[in-house]
C-alpha cells in the first residue's frame, strides 16, 4: 500500500461573530514557514489511553493571515490518517483558543471581510502582480499527497486521473457562500481559485520530460513568480516523491476528508497499474475537463455531473458510485471497499458540507431577528463540526493579548 498524507487549510474565526481573524502569525508563534516550503514531519505520540500531539505537528502559514494550514505525516491506513487529520485540527484550534479565536473547516468565508496578506516578500509580490485575484484569495483547500516510485510513474498517474478529478470536487463541495452572499455554487472556492493563470485541469504529458517542458514554458512566460505557483489540479510535488491532488474543498467533517484521501490513493494506484499494463490515458480534451470541473463546482451532489466515462450529464450520486466501482479492485485489495462505499453513501444521504451550511443558515434565519442573515450561525456550527472527534486538548498557558486585525 502506498503512503498518503494531506494538507488542510482552515479559517481562523471569531467564536461569536464568525468573522475571520488575521491571527495566523500569532497562532504560529515563531515557527511560521511558507506553506510552499517542505512541511515539518508531524507525529502523534501514543500513551496508554490517549494521543498527544508533539511540538513537530505540522502547521504553516498560507497566503492570508485569516487561514492556517495543517499537515499530516505519511500514513498507511484510513484510521491512522483520520487520527492525524483530527490531531492537526486540534493543534490549530488549541493555538487559536489561546488567542481567543477558533478554527473552522470552511472553504470560503460566509461573512464579508477585507482579508490581509501574510507579511512575506513572496506573497507581497503575488499581491502586486495578481491584484484582485490575490487580494480576494481567502480560500481553503484540501490537498492529498500519494507516494510514487519515480517521476515517470507520477506523470503516468497524472495523465490517467485527470478525467476523474471533478468527481472529488463535487464530493468535497463546502463553499456555497462568499463574503456575505449566496453564490449559487456548491464549491465557489473552485471558481475563485481557478482565476489563477495555471489553475485547473491540464493536458496529457506522456513523459516526465514533457511535463518539465510545460512547467518551464510557464515559468519562462514571466507570468508566474516561481514553480510554487504551478497550480494544476494535480501535479508532482516539488519537495516529496508524491502526486499532489488539489481539487477538493477543505471538508467540514474529518471523516469525509479521510474518505477523499482514500479515493485519491486508489486513483493513483489504479492509474499506475493501467500504465504498467499499457492502457493509454483517456484522450479527453482539456476543455471538457474544465466543463466537468465547472459543473461539479456548480452542482455538487445536488444535481447532475458530467460522467467521467461519457462526459454526458448523469445523476451526481450515480457518478460518485461509478467512481467507487471503477476503483473497487484496488479498494478491495487494500481492505477499503466497504469503507469507501459506506462513506460515499453517508455523504450522499446527509449532503456535502455546502448542503449542511445552507441548512444551518435556513434554520438560523427562521429563528433570528429581522436582518440577521444567518452567516454567523453557519460559522459557529462549522467550528463545532470541525472539532468533532478531535483530541480534547486544553489550552496551553495564555499568550499575551494580541491585536486582531479586523475589517476597517
């Protein structure tokens, strides 16, 4: 079985109002490093009756001070990865509570704000170069890293998973609101993120040298600042021997995040086997992949998706089940088929994070005073769900009161 690990981006929020707070520097308290750099190797130390997070658990800064990123260590099993995801959320929340804040697994902020860029020379250049795209880019994604044995294998995997990734966008959809507005999308993060010049699906490469030529041409264009801004839906990691799949919203529920990681690992293993068996990648035009991504962002699991076999509309639930069927041989070998089927059915039955956010808002508006738009209730609910099953860590000694940068 291949090792896999994840990165989660979380919002830092006021526990009462739900407003995002620019406190990332305070939460990281001297151990900040850019998220595009190699992450620490996080560990969980096990005692007889509980799990305790050590000081090397991965936390890092992102583009905006209102968000923080967690990283897991490489894992082998669903249960181990789920524990790591929950541990990372607990660590980030403990740091937030020390600064009178909380963290929430929301892919966009339901409340309006003017976000603040992390004070870093690279991020300052991004803000200058990309204007409103960078200024508004407070989005929280979920990235899955899966081990590969070589660059050649990695590119073969990229070529063979590209037509299935939109299904993961739909399954993870968790951003129906944007700056105090109903967007009409299930994953508006996808729409906001895809404004970057290199974001979205890419073509078939064929070889590692061809992949590197594409990257080099993009960098030679002078548009992107560096290779860290190669934001393909799936890419080869610069720092680890992994394929990194980047299409998912951060998931409201930790168990849904771990489920998506299991599906990604099965996709990578299935693609590698097809490569070794001489199965060519499906020659789907990139423009169709962009359409499938848009449709997944728009509909989530609530309507129709473009089926990854025919690229014609089909019931979203059926398309997600078809993905599990396609991955079934690998999932069965790895002892994860029943888990994957049940996990997918749970999401279909209860709805995605986006659907849950809308239900919470509707209840809040029905019970609220006139003029209350219900977004604060959405964030408070998200804080609670984000931490379900997480380690119950007490705050460390209170840090000095720190200035909260708010919308003026």
